C-alpha cells in the first residue's frame, strides 16, 4: 500500500510540475503559444529519450550507484544551466532599465532645450 501511495504522489508531483512549466512556457509570448508548446514538448520528449538511453546504460555499467551518480550529475548540470540563464536574464533586465533611464534623461534634456 505504501508503494502505491508513493507512486501516486510522484505521479501527481510530476504532472503538477509539467502543468506549471508548460503554463510558463505558453505565457512567454501569448501570440505564439502553439510554437512555444511545440518547443516545450520537443524538449520534454528529448529529455525522456535521453533518460531512457542513459539510465539503462548506467545501470548496466555500474548498477544503481552509477544511476544515482548520473542522476545527481544531471541535476547539478540543470542547476548550473538555470543559474546561468537567470543571471543572463537579470543582467539583460538591468541593461534594459539603464537604457530606459538614459533615454528618459535624453528626452528631458531635449525638452528643456526647446
């Protein structure tokens, strides 16, 4: 019974995560939701395919210890990619804000001289 409950919890969590990330992907550009969904689902299936190849290969070579190490390495790689993207987005927003402030200052100077 405990196994069935844990599988239910894992399935619920997985579906909740997919719904949340898919919603976020669709909201990136509301005018192009079909394209965003296509790209999102392509990467979902690509990730599943890569996992279906890497998991059994790791188990064959080193058993569950290597599967766990491989999963941990993939999680760390994902966190590094997320951190890099977050940093790049933050820098881009800061640059956009600085550009906006510079344009406003130039507009004020132009209005004052006319």
